């Protein structure tokens, strides 16, 4: 009896510890820290005398051909194709929730951040093409590298910087980043997928439809949903469309609206909210950091290698696109739309706040690294250079945005203090 009690207490303690870890991974700042730590660790390892061990680990193949599906992939490919599908599943859940019950439901509120996202793709892409066009078609193929905003990293930086910034500013960034993700997913599916195999694409619809039926009926059984999701991913992978798209489609299939049937066990939060709560720790704590670890490990080759990397037109295009193009595209498009239409900013924020957010959106990282990998692939000299460029550009964008947003944070803190409503207990007043 005593032994059983000890085992029960141990199991209860282990579950409580796991829950605490999961809660920590749901925090935006901690997920951003893990992402950055994984990228730095890979970059350091790839530039030591033990760099060959890193390359062997990255290229180690795992899996096998199963029922005609070629799933014998390198660890790098498993991270980019497999684990990132979990990240995009969470993105799909966020997108669905925003369209059904969030800010994207009301066009009057969503007009400016949607326009900002579109401008934040067109201007960086245009700058990239203008800089790389003389280098040939292969260089131009990565035009979409500077168009993506890393929602996890950008929101994490904003969370660290702000204690008194208006909540509307975070909402603007989230809406902008969500639309940006949707556009990036579309670009990946249309421009960066392999030769299409219609038969496998048609077969993908079978497990996807069954998954949709199950979740619409509020079925949560992992032993049923997980095989259906894995089958959707595997068939999508074989079809030639990048399999991360499967993650988004699976997320879109999950209902957002709460069920009120009978007020019984089916009532309560929608499945999208439930799944997002469950899968966000896996995405932030495993999927994205592991992908960053295998994507950011570039052998620079010292000072001369760094100079060669940043002088490559592809690298220059990515840096200018993310740092300058994102800022100009987002801020300029938003300002123009507000000038020619009735769309306006929230009363609590100013245009200089939007400028800081536009700079912050230049943090490309996860999706930019993925597009760079898809655009140039292994063996291309541009591949490593664009990775270095994305790391430099994302760091630069974060630093520049920090200057603006920290100044604005001080401004709002002084206003709060003058009004006598500053929080001395450390709890953010405006968040």
C-alpha cells in the first residue's frame, strides 16, 4: 500500500512538473529565447573544428519507403518538412480563430494590418528582385525570402520590450503577422513546391476529410486523429506540395466556435482553442527550435567568408528586403491607406508606434530560413549566404525596433505616471 502511494505521488509530481514546463513554453518570451538559443548553438557548432560532426548529424537519414511514400529523410529534412508542420498547424489554428472570432472577422478593424501585411510582402520582394536581377534567374528565385515575418520571435521581442505600450499595438502586430503567415503559406504552396503529383494530392483529401469530420463532431481521441493527420502529411509530402501546407489545412479544419449542445460535456471552448493550448508547447519548445538548430548551422569561414556572404546579391537582397523593405512596405502602405480611406488607427496608438512595429516585422527567421532552403537547396552557394543574411537582418531589425519601441514604452509609462495609474507592482498597466 505504501509503495502504491509513493508511485501515485511520484506520478502526480511528474505530471505537475510537466504542466509547469508546458505553461512556461506557452510564454512568448521563453519560446523566442529557445529559438534564438538553438540558432546560436548551431551557428557556433558549425564554425568550430567539430563542424563535420554537425554536418553528419544534419545529413543523417532516418525513416524508410513505406507503401510507396519516400519517407527516408535527413534529420534536416525531417525538421523542415515534419516538425515545422506542427508549427504551421498551430498557425492554421490561429488563422482560423482570427477569421472566425478575432480581429480579421471585422474588416473595419482588420483593413490596416491586412494592407500592412500585403505591403510588407510586395516592397521587400521588389527590392530583392531589383538587387538580384543582374545575378541571374537562380538568384531571383529566392524573391520571397524577405517577405515573411516570424510571428513567434517578433511577439517575443515585443513582450520583452513593453510594459506600458497599448494593447492595440500588440493586436496590430498579431493581425499583421497572421495575415503575413497566410500569404507566406500561399507563396510556399504555389512557388516553392516540387513537381505536382495529382494522384497523391487527391489521396491527401481522404484523411484530411476524415480528420475534418472527426473534429467537427468534437472527437478528441489522439489514436484516431493522429494517424489521420500523419497520413495527410505523408501524402501531401509525396504529392510535391510542401508538407507544411498540410499542417495549415489540418488547422483550418478544426472548429473555433464553442459547442453549447445540451450544456453537457461538449459545451465549452472550441477545439481550436483546446488544440492550440495543447500543441503550442510542442511547437515552441521542440518544433521551431529544432528546425532553427538544423537551419542556422552555416559554416561562415571567418571574416573573409562573412564578407563573401554579405556581398552576395542574394544576401544583400535579403538584408535590404527585411530591414528596409519591411519597414517601408508596412508603414508606407498603412499610412497611404489611412490617408485615402476612412480606415484609421486605434485611438490609443500613434504612427511612430506603427513605425516601431514595421521595423520589428523585419524579423524573418523561421519562415525566411525555410523559403531560403526551398529556393536554393543544398549545394547552392546562395543557400548558406541567405541563411547568414536572414540571421543578420533579423538581429538588425530587432535592435532597430528596440530603440523605437523602448522610447515609446518610456513615453507611455510617463503618461501613465502623470495620470496616477502606474503599476508599482510590476503588472503592465496597458497590457
